[in-house]
């Protein structure tokens, strides 16, 4: 096997253009910069909205709902939810 193999070098992303390790202050600021950029992108692409969710069940243990169940009262329709999950 006469072919010579060259090693692929790995370079730190914290090296400056001369191949010298960047000062530690820069290394320490990378997570902060990453978080700052992440927050910027998050605000551009994610819309948040407060939702009210009502999750309820009447058949715990296989029981039927009571005959006098007032469904409006049970679901709290005076302050309606945005999403209802019933089981």
C-alpha cells in the first residue's frame, strides 16, 4: 500500500483566522449569543395565545352520569373554554 494518507485536521470554531485560540471571553459568550438569536427567531416564527382548556369525565369507574346533571353548569359555559376534552 504505497498510497499515503493525510489526516483530516479538525479546527476549533473558536480559532481566529491565524489559528490561534480565541480569548475565553468569546468562548463564554457563545451560549449567550445562541440564546439571544434563538429568542429572536422564536419571536418571528412562534405566535403564542392563551387558551382555556376544559378536560372532564363523568364515567370514572364505569359509572353513568347522574340523571340531574346540568351539562351547562358542569362544563362551565358561563366562562367557556376554547378547547373541551370529554371522556
